[in-house]
C-alpha cells in the first residue's frame, strides 16, 4: 500500500491531490496522510515549504523570505500544501 | 459515523506481516528468547520487529546488553536478505503491512456516511480541475477578477481623485498660505511633489483593494489551490516544471515573495529558471499603470485591456520558459507531486478583510516610504534648472534637470511610439517601484500645480462634498457589480469626464507617436508589463541566485520588453490599426 502511494505520485502525469489518490487506492484520507508523513520521514517525499518557513505561507517585502507573521510582512500568501518526490542527489 | 460492536477475547493482538517477514520475525524471536538478558527487558516478538526496523534507540540498548551484539548481527543478516528480495528497507515493508492492516480495520468497523461517495468539494473539483475545463474556468475566474478591479472599483477611484484634487489640495494650499509659504518652493514640493506623486498613486488604492479582495476570496474559498493545481498541469504539458506555478501564482500579488517562493523547488536550475520567469507575472504594482492607460486609451474595453496584460505576461513567461528549458536549462526530470486541496467553503468576512487589509497596508506603507521618497527626488530633479534658465523650483519643466536626463534615453523609446522625455522619465523612475510610473507621470505632466486655480470653498463645504461624493461612489459601486456579467445599470447616465492627467497623457502620447496615441499607449502598457523588474525584486534575485542571474534578468527583460513593445507598435502601424 505504501509502495502504491509512492508509485501513483511518481507515475502520475501531473500533480495528484489527496482526495483523488485516496479514492483511487481505496484508503481513508487520514491513513493516506500517515503514509505521506512516513515517506517524508524516509526522505522519499519532500514537503514544499521554503527554508525559513514553518508552513505553506509565503511572505515578501522586507521579510526577505522568512515569515515572522502577517503583522510584520507587507505581503503574505498561503500556498497549497504539497509534497513532491525528492530527487536523489 | 458508527462503530460496530465486537466481542473481545484475550488473544494477544498480532499483525500478520506476511510469510517472509513473519519467517524472519519468528526466527529472530527464537534467538532473542534464547537470550534471557534481553527477554527480561523486552517482549521477544516486539524486539524482533524493532531490530528488523533498525530502530536506532532499541539497537543501541541491545548492543549494550550481554548477547545483544550477536542478536544484532543475526538481525542484520535477515535485513540484508529481505532488502535484497524486495528492494526496499524492511521498516518500509513493516509499515506497509501495518497501514494495510489499519486501512482494512477502518473499512471493516467504520461506516462513514457514504465514505466512498464523492463529497460536495469532490463534485465541484470534478468540473473545476477537469483536464479540459480547468484552464478555461481559471481564465474565467481571472476575467471576473479584472472586471471587479476595473469596473467595480471605478466609482471609488473617481471619488479619491476628486478628493485629492479638490479638498485635500485646497487644504494643503490653505495651510501653506497660513504660514505664508504659498509662493515658496515648499508649495511646489507639497503640490507638485507629494500631492501629484503620492496622491497620483493613492487614487489607485480602490483598484488594488479590489484586486486584493478578489485574491482573498479566491484563497479563502479554496479555489486558489485549485488554480495552482490546474496551471501546474498546464505547465507540465508545455514541458515546464509543474511546481514552478506556485511561485508564479504568488507573483500575481507581488514578485518579491514569488522569488522567495522558488525555494520550494529542489533543483537550483529550476529555481533560477522560475526566478527569471516570475517577474513576467503582473504584480499588483503594475495594475495602476494598466488601469490608467486602459482608461485613457481603451475606455470601452478597459477590463479586457487589463486582462490581456495578465494573459500576455503568462504567455511570455511560458514562451521564455520553453526557450530557456531547451537551451540554458536543459536538465532535470519533472518530479511527482501530491497536493492537499482544502475543501471548498464560504469565505469568512474576517479572513477576507484581514488578507485584503494586510496587502493594502503593504501598498500604503510603500506609498508613505519609497513612493514618497521617489516623488521628492523626481520633484527635486524637476526643480533644478539647466542652462541658466529660471531658479530652483521656479523653472520651466522642459528645462529641468529631470527632463534633460530623461531626454537622453528618449531615442531608445522612439521606435516604440512613446519617445518623449515624460514617458522615458516615468519608466526610469519605475525601476524603483512600478507604481512610481504613475506618480512620475502625474508630476511630469504638471497637473494640479500650485498655479492651479481651485474653486474657493469652506472647510465645511469640503467635508460635506467628501461625504456626499463617497455615498454616491458607494451607490455607483453597487450598481457596477452587475457589469461583471455585462449588465449595465447606468444606462445613459453621463460618464465622468477624463481627469487632467488622463487628458495630458493622451495628448503626450498622440504627439510622440505621430497621432497613434492608442497604439503607443498599448506598447507602453506592454513595456511596463515586461521591462526590468523593480528594485526590490532585483535585490531578491541577487540574494537568491547571485549577481550573474540578476543582471540576466535586468538586461534580458529590458530587451524582451523592447522587442515585444516594438512588435506591438510597429506591427500596429503596418496593419493600419
């Protein structure tokens, strides 16, 4: 099942989203989330969060890329939570 | 959700890991059971599984126990055998079996109201993220955004223009007269520098607020994630890195965070490529320029003209991306990705307001700092006479240092139809921030100077006029909303007369283009869209990618902008447009 999750992400022609994959593999979304986290821990998936950020919020302006919070940044935007296959160096 | 009732017995809970794993576990378990020091501390099966999983803490503890080293050696043999058979780490094989068991168990005992049936979000997504419908729906959403920013915000734009040009200018001049400075250079600084410069940009606050409102609605409803998903697929179809679209979507708000958002890309080449493409996305700062020029030259199609600029930005980014991907950045395979699409929901007033206000505050902060400073510098350069004509702050604008310096680059823009020192000067100062293009145009066309004759009014009359015109603008805004759907509730009501700045721009562009003002105006919009990014973006590019790529972007974008604007103007002339 874990392998299937990784295989589906690797071979999909474009991004896949949680609901779509959960339905395709017949797994609960919460279980799928656990599987994604497993692959993140194993280093096979990578959470798409820029260095210096704790979540998928992107900041700009004087923050120079690190996001102390919406009150300190002139431009803040939430981006979708995403994980991608880690390229083997 | 309901759970079925079950009768529990006392059988120890055991997951069946499959024949090969179970074989390894039971053999290792036997060896562990033969080592009393270990069984005193750990259950044998549990320890066998932990050792096969290569649990660092447990392995370290076992190594310190008599007989433990031998058990670790045996475990490593089983691990090697299983890894060679399955080509995967044993902990992954174990986790896989556990997840299969969990999933089976969940499916057995939990009945969720139609767990396999698509939710409302899923049903919407089947249309919104559809392979064929996704992109047209995204374009439609963008179209609605630009109708909102141009048509719906127009009444408030007119209101602020009147307030700044009327009561605020009145009050500023009255205050200057009070301290007997109405005929000094201070009056020139306040009226021609601050009011014309910063005021010229502030009138576009309603436009930007509309854009930020639309972005906030799209974000909070959950659609923005779908837009990234849909466009990601499109990017891949044309051969670009799918993940690049998230930074590019961010670029619609501001290019600076878009540059930083490239950090989400793993490969340096992909990061640089996306960082070079991000400035082609039309940021909010360019919107005032588009709205101003679209209103001047294409009043009946202003939304379409603004929308076209955004589409052109995407198109140029895709084309440049394809060229670079097949030349300088010929590498990297695309990687798979999984995205969390939040369920659709009704946007909350609190979230939408917070997001809109944060961004508007950022724009106002820019107006109070960098735009103010640039306006003062431009005013100072316009106040310095060249060639001994006039005195400081009392010189003909055509003989000012600013006009002479701007005039040096005017020949570059002549083939594009806007070879005047006014347009050149605005583009030079636009390097500081794109909205400064508008503030500089307000200054160089010298509308509302200190000599401007304002109708004398009392303070009370001014306040009443501000309040009543605001109320009228609010009514007009509500009447403008159906314009998004093409329904005009204004009927034959008289349209507002063009402002002084608009008239001055039209006259100036007609003169510099030999009577082809609209074509020159379109070329100018295209140039502003594509030319050298603003100072803050350039600094971010230098920080993220180094000086070499920063200069590539600065020079490359200027050349691209020149070529495309040239094609627009000269092509239009050839076609007789």
